[in-house]
C-alpha cells in the first residue's frame, strides 16, 4: 500500500513493453489506464495498479535525481 495514493501497486521492468502490455490486456483482460513512451499503467483491481517500465528506455534516460549526495526527504 502506498501512503500517497492509498492504493496497492506493483512495478515490472520489461524488455518489450508492447509485448508485455499485450499479454496483460489480451490474456488477462486488464485495461490500460495510462500510456507513456516508457510506461504503461494497468488497472488490476479497484485500488490496485500494475506499472510496466521499459528497461531499455530507463537505461538511457537521464534522471534529475543525483546518483549520490542527495539530502532531504525523498
């Protein structure tokens, strides 16, 4: 359970986001609630979401969060 939104979430990092999304929508019948270039959000229940991340995109994406030396609350 997340304390921010009060919903259960699961994240999967996949090599082929289109194939993974097709599996969850076609085979399991989960609807996609949001879609971005590197991410798909699928509704798994009333208060739960499955988030698919494209590993290849994440490897090349620059983060605004420094790798070390960060301070404060995350």
